[in-house]
C-alpha cells in the first residue's frame, strides 16, 4: 500500500530518509525542507525504526555509547533502521573546538571529548564527544548494524550559533 504524507524535516534528516524512500523536496526560507514522500515500503504507523538525535555525543564514555547502540539494536525487529545524528570532529574548521579538545584531554583521556560547561567555567554540565565518520561507522557495525551510511555536514550549532561545526547523520539497518 502506498501513502503520501507531508513531513517537515530538518534538511539532513530528510537526506537520510531519501536513501530509503523516494520524495520530492522544497527548500523553505526557514532552512527546513518540506518533503512530499511516497512511502511504498514503510507504513508510518507500524515502522520499525529508532532515532537518536545527538544523544551519542552526550551520553557519556565509550562504554555508555556502545551500550546505547546495543540497546537500540535490541529494540529493533529484524530489518529495522536506526537513524542518528551526532557532533562531528570540528578542530580543522573551528579553532574554538580545537582548544576545547586540547584543554580537556588531560581530564577526559579521550580525543575529541570535552566538558560542556555552564556560565561558570568550573561548572561542568556533561562531557561531549565529537565523532569521526570512521568512528561512528565502526560503532554501528560493531553493534551489529549493516548497510551503514554516514554523511558529514558543516552547520551552525544550536549551542554556538555563531560558529560552524561538523555534524554526522547516519542510517543503518538491523539484519
């Protein structure tokens, strides 16, 4: 059964969806895309998918990131999809991120991980990890996923709108 739906998706999520379904898209002045999609193989009411938006970047250390992927994998039925976004390594396009990575490395002991802080620099809110394309691909594959596709896009961060950063958008399937 084929159904038409009108989706209001962020431009990058829409890009990942077009790998799965066909659609026609119109860019709106707001920066969002309005997408008319014919969903021939996905029933929107009974779909088998998991969406993780920026969660992996702030969930914690490597073990917690692996556990998050494992939990997502086990929550899906065979043939289900995971769609995720995460912060990408941005030291080559944004010197502020390079400084954050270098400043907090002695404490985090992990490349591309830094502490997000409140207004007081001593007030650590949580750790933030920025992924490489290879790192997120490996994490998904080691978590059991196949057909892994990752796209890296430079955008402005919601937390730092005056700065550009890399963001990764990934899609993978549970076999």
